[in-house]
C-alpha cells in the first residue's frame, strides 16, 4: 500500500498582501513545504494551521507560529530593524535552506532586512528631495494589488503568482550567497598569495567589489569577464561607493581601439571609459600592461 504524506496547512492573513508574507511563504516552498496556502484571519483556520505566518498574534517557532503584530512585536535586531514574518521564518529555516550560517546571513543582509524594515516602517535610506523614490521589490509586488476600479477577487490569485516569483528570487539569492561565501575565501587566498598587493589578478568572475574593499592595499583589479576580453578596474574606496582608489591616466579617457592603443602603447587595448575607472584589453597580457602603466602614472 502506498502512503501519501499529508500536505501542511499554511495560513497567512487575507486582504492586502505585502512582501514579507509573500517571501515568508516562498521560504516554506523552498524548504519543501508545498501545502496549499490559505489566506485567512479566521481563528478556526489559524488554530488548524501547521504553519501560521503574519497573523494569529503569536511568535513561537516550536509551534510554527510566525507573527509580529502582537503587543511587543517579535523581537528587534541589534541594528534596530524589527522582525517581520519573512525575517522570523528565515531565522528559523534560512540556515537549513542555505546549508550554512554564512550564506544564510548573507541572504538576511541582502534580501530579508530590507523587506522586514519596510514592513515595519523603518527607513533604511534617506530620500533625496526632487529625486525619484527607488522602485523596490515591495513596489513591484504592490502593483499586483487591485486598483479601486478592479475586483478584489483577483487578490488571492495574484498572491499565489507572486509567491512563485518570490521563490525564484529567493532561490537565486541563496545561490548567489553560497557562491559569495566561497568567493570570500578564494579572494582572501589570492590577496595573501599576491606579492604586490596594489594589483590583484583574478581569472574568474568573482564578486570582488564588496570583498576586496576590506583590504587597504589593492588599487587595481585585473579580471577576465569573458574569454574575449580582460579588464582593469580601480578598486572601490568604500562599500557602496562608486569612487575609486586609482583611475586610469587622463590621456586614455574615452579612447577606443587604435586610439587607445596609440595613447597607451598597448597593441590590443580596446576601451577606456571616459570616467577612467575601467580599461579593457583583448588579452590578459594587454590588461596587465595597462594596469602597470596606470600604477606607474599614479606614482608620478
């Protein structure tokens, strides 16, 4: 006789959906819990739920209850951002999904924190008067809420669609986080084994921008972005900044192909951005030659 596992009952609140209940549901999907999601505030449904998220007034992971709307909330992180449903579910299951604490913490930083902050009304950046407000993932999800001219009957169907989208986003962030953790270790090895740490040479598409800024010496990064070209790029001054520790020579700004080859003396030079933060050559040898010239010009 074939035995079938009973699918869990997953409860979230009805009415207007938000990014935190959508991503909390997506987290369970990624965990392997494929039960039907019921959107309800009915106490009978809440009591019967195997997982209850963003409703019910209880936070108790041992009972799979993940609400943050009760008096006192469900905890505040050291950085001042309170937990929302996504964060509570991720705190419980994120490490299992990622296969380790480092990758789970990375997803928390990149995706979970901004969504929890927005759901709790915490501003994580300062709007600039007269400038457009950033279009965030919660903005995209809000576009699926019916307008005043549309029927609210589409809300549940749109919620289910968005959970599928969120699951794909979350799965990709998990992949990026796991690879980021691996890249940190590899870039540390490259940094420590490089004699002249002003210039680091990378043969893979490592996410170096956020990682190498931690080290004080690197000025230039020589890296292959494809089998066809190599690039020389100035190391970032600080995380999130576009300012560079070293720029290409002014004489190269905006030049391409033959013009850049003539100005630099590097025969396979391809391009230098007019902002001078990056230069490109067809070969590794060409990129290294451009980098050496930039370093020599920096010493003058």
